[in-house]
C-alpha cells in the first residue's frame, strides 16, 4: 500500500517515491520488526536527497515524535530560500 500526502514542503509516503524537489522533506514509514514503526526523513537538495533523520521502532504516535525536527528543518529551508533570493538580487544589483 502506498500512501502519500503533500502539504507545503512535506511529503509523507509509504513505499517508493520519485526524487524530491529542492527543500522538500519526505517521510517514509514501515512497520518495525518487533513493534512500532521505522520512520525515516529525507531532504531534497539541489542535486540529491539526503537522510535527514531516522526513528527506528517509533511508537504508534510517531508524528508527535518527528514533528519538532521537521518544523525546524522546514523553517531552515524557508530561511535559506529567502537568503538565496536576497543574494541573487544583490548580485544582479552589483552587476548594474
């Protein structure tokens, strides 16, 4: 079964997924071997995606566990996007 949900820059998936766009986060969860869920988070970068975090054998209420990390990372991605736009604008103004 493949479930996915996208809101803002967050992808929630169970199963395989296509490459992540820049700044997007993908959550993947599978039943753990003994109990709970094995949850991983990946972050899309310009040329690749990287493992952001993993929570092996997370309890059934794992969204409460992973939310703080995802909240911080989405905030950092937004700040980096603003900084990138500001730097691009500064570089264009300097060329004039």
